[in-house]
C-alpha cells in the first residue's frame, strides 16, 4: 500500500483528502504544521506528498526545496494562489505537479495515481526511441524528421515524461550558451515538434501546453 503524506492546515479539507485517498487503497498521513514535514519525511519515506503552499511555521516552497536536497519523492503542490509566478516558482523548486484550490477529489486522486505510475527517474516515454549519437528519433517505429533543436527539446521532455517544464527552463537548457532568444521561440519549437509527433501518432496530443506554466510530454 502506497503512503501519501497530506500536508494541509485546514483540518476539514485534510480529512476529506485523506478519506478519498484511503477509499482508493492508499495509506494517508496528515500534517498541518510546516515545521513538522521534513523530519517526518526523513523518518517515514512516503511515496508521494501533497504539499500545501501556505502553511503555518514554514511555507511549501521552502519545504519542497529542502526535500529535494535528500529525497526524490514526488511532490504535488496544492495552492489557492494561481498567479503564473507562483506556479513557475513551485515547479522550479522541485515540485512534480500542482493542483489549484478548489479542486475535484477525483481529479486529485487521478493525478496522484498518474504520478505514481510514472515513477521517478524515468528516462524515456513509451514507444519513443532516441539515438543521441545520431540525433535520430523514432516514435512507434516511425522516424521523426527533427531539427537539432527539436531533438534536444524532445530528449529533455522525454527524460521526465509528464513533468511540466516552464518556458524559461526549456530555453535555458536548449540554449546553454545564454544567447538572447525570445520566450516565444520555444513555442515555435514546441508547435513543430507537436505536429511531427502527432503525425506519427494520429489522434493524440502528445505535447500539451499547461496554461500559465509551460509544456509536458505525454506519450
């Protein structure tokens, strides 16, 4: 049985989330004080953490950053602050995903299950084959005619399937020489890569955009 740590200082909401998780055959432990999270994780090693952004004692971003110094446990940020900067900062702190309040319990549980299925450290997406030496890629056995930048973009996204990457983080990794490139440049690369992936796998959106955040690969 997978253990989910629910870090939430609203007792009624925390209890409701825990009940839904238990109904879906997860073990759930609730913590309402930000200062208690890191010590508990060190001692108990949960399989996933639902981490509220605003907490007494210590906020979720600080907690997430410290967790990443010793653990790769999946972290889903839970927040009522929907401004773009909060989402970007949360993901760059090491979070795997985010959920905005108010949220559907079914959606939350589905998100948890999807992340646990994906696991940590996956290095490729289903059906995708990358040859780093030849800069060649295939999806479901079909060759993808990619530019060098498109190949680097696909390799980056495929290294963490399902993880949301902000435009800023993609640009930084695509252009390590720090040349001046407009933010919307990455949108053009994503659009072209999405089209080529869709040609190999019709009827699917393998590279969805996450409003206000960035992009992720779903194959």
